[in-house]
C-alpha cells in the first residue's frame, strides 16, 4: 500500500545524503571487487536513533509507519541494532 510512497521517500533521502555514507568500514570490509559502491543511510545505529531529522523530513511516511508499528524503541538499546537503507551501486 505504501510501497511507491516509501520508494519516493528513499530517493528524496538519497538525494539529501549526496555522497555521505553513515557506515564506517574497516580496511577491506564490505568492498566490491568491481569498483561499485555500498552506501548506508542509518536511522538506528548501534542501538541509537540517528539522523532522525533527515528521516522525518525526507521519509515522513516511513518514519510514521515505523513509529506506529514498532514504536520509539525500534531496535534501540543494543550495540548490534541497525535500521537503515542500504544501497549498492554498479
């Protein structure tokens, strides 16, 4: 029902992020052999909500759905919890 809206919100967020990437990679971690790029846009990082203003501004429907269906404690409080958009480019 909300698929097209969330897809549009993703593109709005991706445009707002530009070249920024929230995931700090260790040497050799998540590398692509063909020269492509892998980019993360975090909403929850290591159990903490981050970039809330960007998600609320560019992904209001997705943010509302997550808050309504999962609540403010979505994936929070644990160092291994993440909620994000992950983009792999050719």
